[in-house]
């Protein structure tokens, strides 16, 4: 292994480290929070009455209290230790902190000593610690950058007051109810001149977030805080502590020894370099100040004013981010990305900025960030949203942005999502531009291209793999490679690309009613022919010698602007489009990444049931009943009575939206039929919300007039738990319309 420049040549040996650490190793595993409270709730400290014990840490206990003079609630931190002869130094420290007035630092009101235990009186905050937030969810990149910048601003203010915090950790960073990050807990903080002058070990604090020199009892300064900040930044970006070991003493040894650089997958290359510089073993190799780190963090990043305000919409996966550029007039243009979603990367190079500036001539641009990438809340790699989920994300985004009618610009792999959205939301999608995309990526050539991109994500090779022609601009290739690294980690990218390879919306092309402009890449003639199945499509050659948004971006923007004018005129002449109910039901039923057969295995889309080119109005049972979802299917077997065969697992996220309308149409067709058989023996699992849809079906039958009533005969498997425990009680409630049997009669 080569020498890491961040590792100090003066790092002591393992045995020397254990000797220097001394009692630290024995204390590192102890639970200090269980030690006796120095004061009790109800006691009065000077003119502060303690109302409740809020929390405990390694250096003291925090209470909610009331200031009896000013009649306001405050927070009081009471130290575990005593200050027999050091009260003067602690008082000077408190005065320095009380002089601070910074939005990212908790306000200190007062200081006192109670029975030799010093305490600090601070503002009482409402919200949660950063640790509590991290235990709930992995932060988005935008949140990581925002919190890092707030922490650095607070650190700079503290250091300017002559104080080193020396106990920075997620537990001491507080997110208020208003979303402001504040640095807490100065119980370990020391005046810099004292910290530099004293030779005794400065080991008070939290061992897992100490700098090596602090652990080893060496002189410390503000650069010890920068090391702690690097640990926090690593945890925010990667999702784990870089030196964390199963045993606390092993974590301490790893921090003190620091012989191997911490490794992890970062969402942003600049963030990775800053983090590693802060984590240098030798303090002299770290940045000189928090202000210097903040300048580096902001360098090259556009401000909200330059790139548009970042907005969020709540979804089942958390917050999905988008940005609006330009003024709303006429049709909005929604950019649907393929595998790249980072907003600020557009303005990192002149080509990207020029591309957006040209598009803004048509009106408002909405940049959509696909969930789990870029600025949106991250989701686990195993729970990436399905294609139909993303349609609902886009619909929610349009609602939040106040966009009634839009043109979708799909870049490369964003084509399947844009096509599905246009089919499902024809009343809102006025036009569709497909730049280099396809309806499916199941072909051998496309799979090979995406596999290469997944294998070498974030490198020049991956950028060239996404392009049918070898880019000649080395600077552009470097930019797009950094865009990949900034958008997603290699692991997330591989999961995302694996899902993309299964995308297939070919059966839905006849349902796309909006005017569509197809701009195929060179070598995609087969896809161009396939997309001709869209009723209102036209195709133009776009000679792309560079990947977007490079030099070819201006050519594309000119085509898009011309198409938007055409789409606006077409909309004015024909009015809004709408999808007939049956058409929408058929689209929703096949909106997954891939069609499944009855056994739950992937099915060749060419063998899937043919969808009607248009809704004919007659909703006969044989047309309405079949349903092919990604996790289950419903097939109709003709007979007297007809039989619906359910297979798979009905664990859908929103059954009221995806299944309930389908059951309603079946009910309307079956009304007056006399009897309908539901064979559920191969339906192995059903969520409680989906079970409610079955119950709703029963209520529909009971509400019908006598001549329209019919009976449901449910063929159940008593060995399947949900059927045994839910269907039989349901029969007892509605015996006149429901009968459960365990075998066919």
C-alpha cells in the first residue's frame, strides 16, 4: 500500500498508543449516562428552578428550567465534575461564549456554580439533534451540504471568540423546529490560550469524535474541531462513522493510530476531498480554519439565485426535489433526466448553463430530480421507486409547482418515465420530446451499454459508454464523469441501472395522445421505428457528436423551442386531452417496470395480453377483468359462472388508487350475473389496506338493488393464514353476498 499523505510520519506504534491512552481505553466502554445526577429536578440553582431532566451526556446533564426573575424557560447544562480551583477559568470561558451572537450557535445566557458543579444557562430549543435525524433517515446531498455549511459558520464564530469546542458530534448539533442548525454543549470547550498552554491531557469529551492528538493528550487547537467535523461530514455523506468498531476501545485505537485512510462511497467528489483533508492524522495537514473549509465547500457551487429555488414535494419516499427557472407563461417545460439529476451541475460548465438559458426563452423550466438521486431524499438501494411510482412523483411535482400543462423533455434513459407519464396524464402533458431515449432497454446492445456504465460509474469510460460516439472534448468528459459521481454512489447507480434495464413501456405507446418529437441517437433506428407506434409522433435526425448537455445542446434547444410552439398551437386548436376510464385502468394495470406472468416470473412483453388501441366504451367482463401487475395477476376463465383467478402477492402501496377502480369495474360488469367465483388459492399474501378493497367490494354488492345483486363464491386455501383469518369472518358478516369454500363445487 502506498503512503497516504494524510497520515503523519510521527504516528506512534500500537503499543505506544495503548500506553499513552492509559485510562481512556478502560473508560471508553463505560456508560457515563447512568452516573448519579449532581442535582435533582425541583432544586433551585440561584434563581433557576429545574423542571425536568432532558438528557445526559459524557460531561453533564441537561435540564429544562425556568428563570424565576424573567419568567422564561431555559436549558441548563450541569457539569458532572467539580471546579474546586478552576471556576475562574470556566467563568472566563462562559463569558466568551455569552458574547457570541450567531444563528448557528446556541445562545448562552448565564453561568454559575452549584455545590462546586459549574452550570451554563442556555436558550431552550425545540426540535431534535442531528443524531436523532440520522437514526431516522439518510440525509440528501442538499441537506448534507446545508448542515455542513451551518456547522462551519458556527465553528468559525466560536473559534473567533477564542474557544475550541472539543466535543463536536451529531448529538451536539441541534436542528430546530424552524430548520436552523445550532451548535450545542460547551461543557468541554476551552479557551484557546489555555488549551495551547496547558500540558495536561485534554481528554474530556466523546472519544469516538476526538482528534488523535486530543486522545493522546497532546496540545490541541481549532484543528481538533476540524477533525471532529470531518468525522461528522463522513457520517452524513456515507452513512457510517469511518473508524467505528464493534467495541468502543477498538474505535479509540483506530482513531488514535489512524494508519489507514477511511474509505466510503461519497455522493460528491469535492465533498470527499474536503472530508479526507479534515481527517488528516497530522493537524498540520488539515485546513487552517473552519472559514477555509467553508470557502472550499462553497467554491464552484451556484447559489439558489443562479440556479433557481430548490423546492420539495412530499411522497411515499420522502422529499422529491425540483427547481423552477424562468417565468411561467404558456406551457412549462419539464426536464426528465435519465441517469443524471444533480441541479447545480448544469451551471458548472458554460455548455450546461447555455443550454438552460436557451430553453428558458420558451418560459418556465422545471428540473425534476428523480427520487433517490441528487437533491432528493435518499432511499435504500433495495427500495428504489418503480416507474409508476415516479409518475405519481411527477404529478405531485406539477401540482406543487402550479403547472397545469407541460411539455416533457426526456433526456436519454428518462424516456420510459416520460412516455408512461404522457399516457397516464394526457390532460396535463401537452407534448413530449424524446432525446436519444427508447421505450425499452431490454435489447442486447442497450443492456451491454448500461452494464458498462454501471461497472465504471463516475469514470470517463462510463461517460463514453453512454454515448454512441466517442466524445472528443476531454473537459466535457471530465465534467460529465464528475456529474455521475455527484449524482449517486456507484452502489446506488448500479441498483438504479438494474431497474432501468427492466423498463419496458412498449404496450402503452398507442395510449400516448400528445404530440411527440423523437430525436434518436445515431444507431437507434430500431427504437425510432418502435416509437413510430405513438399516434402523434414525428422524428428528426439529431447528429450528436457529443453527449448532452455539451456542444450539441444548442442544437437540441432550438428543436425543443420550435416544438413547444407547435405543441402550444395544437393544444389551442384541440383543447385538453383526457384518458377514458377504461384506458387509464389498463395503463395503470401494466405500469410496472415489467409485465409478470401468473407465477410472478418476468414475461416477454410481446406475449402480454394485447391492449386495445382505443377504448371502445363496452366494459364487458372479459375485457375489464384481466389485470397484470408486477407482483400479482388476475385472469378470467370463462364459464358458468365465470371465475377470476388471483395469483401472486397483493402488497401494493396505494390499493385505493390502483386496485379499487379495477374492482369497481368488475363489479359493474358482474351486477345481475347471479354468481362470480374468486379463486384466491394462489394469492399468497395481501396487505391490510388491500384487504380493505375486498371488503369494499362486498359493500358495493350489498348496496345494489335486488335485481342487480350477485354472490361472490371465494375459493380459499385454509393453509394460507390471511385467508383463514380474514375471509371466514367476512362471510359471517355478509352471508347473503359472500360464501367461502375450500374447494371448487
